[in-house]
C-alpha cells in the first residue's frame, strides 16, 4: 500500500476518491467490505470532508456521516475493521479517525474562544483572532505486562465493553515520567509494586487520541487489592489457563503473546 500524506485541507464533497467514512466509532464500508469510492449521494449528512493524502494515486479523504446508514453500505467498528482492511489500511484508518476527531473538537480556540482555521503550512489549527496554534492532541498512556512466578497479571475493568481480561493501563499525568506512571497506575489499580521495567513497544490508539507505550515488569511486593473501583476482578494466570483476552490488533494482545511465548 502506497500512501502519501498531504497538508490537510477541507474541501467540498468530491465526486470520486478513497473515503474513510465514519459514524461515531464505526467505519462505513461497501457491501463487499471495501472503502467507498464516492460519497456524493450522502449529501447533507456529511460533516466537513478533509483530504489527508493520496492512496495508490487516488485522493484520500476522511469525513463523518450522521443519519441512517444507506442501503448498500455496512458498518464495522474501527477496533475490528482490520478483519476486512488488513494491517496497512487499518493503520491508515486509525490515522484518519484521529485527524477527523481532532478537527471536530478543535473548531474553537482554547485560549480566546474564537473560531480556528486550518494552518496554511502545518497540520495544525490557528486562531483567526489571537493566532494561537493548536496541534493534533496526543494523549500518552502506559500499558504493562506484569509477571510473577511464570504467571501474568490480568484484570477486568468496569469500562470494558465485553467480559475480557487485559493488562493494566493508565494515562500519564502532567509532570510524570512514563516509568513513574507505571508504578503509580499499578499501585492504584491493584495495590502491588513492580520492578525491572523494560520498554516493549508503542501503538497509536485513536479512541480517540491515545498513544499506548508498553512495558514489561516483574512483581516486587504486595498482594492484589482492588481499591480504586476501576477493576471488577484481577488475578495471576498461567499461560495454559488464561481468561478471555483481547483478540484485536491491540498492543495488549501483543504483550499477552509475549508472555505466552517466553514463560
């Protein structure tokens, strides 16, 4: 897949192109699970159309649709759209969604409240009054695989849409290092201390604008105690007795795969 990004710009609804068309967190696809190549028939139900680049030589756009999904189109949640798109297009869909969400939530200046417009030279917004510049928001978060005696700590959060277990995660606070965030989040969520942190990898996670930074760690002290109300359950699991866990392309699954392959 060849994608060439461009300086983002708004446009009137084009007649042809490749479209990442969203309804909330759902990606709208054709009946054969392909990206739509024209959207003119959707008319006034489209939010601003933004050109983000060229895909295989064709202009590539992102926009949001409101209303009832027309006949001949179908939807797939962005989290699971890789089943139809493949890894490369899935990554591009996440990029498109992030830019669309940022454009929608940054229409007014956070400094003076006057209307923003797209910056003429950068992928940013500039206030039409005070000239304050706002770049796309990225919210860093950590996610951690903790191992103790060849078992991994997995937990079920109240916020999970399905009854699955995953590795611990949390957002970085102002003034924190990533490592400090790991120690704080782990202790707040399950009441234990960890050691021997090692960087594992990272993943853009636009739900709506996170960057997940993954670590592995070892248990140091303490026993599991659910004190902050975020977790329904947590426990230590051997690789032969894992509870239901994420089945997507998430870095959480990559961490769990790392555990099963190395312990």
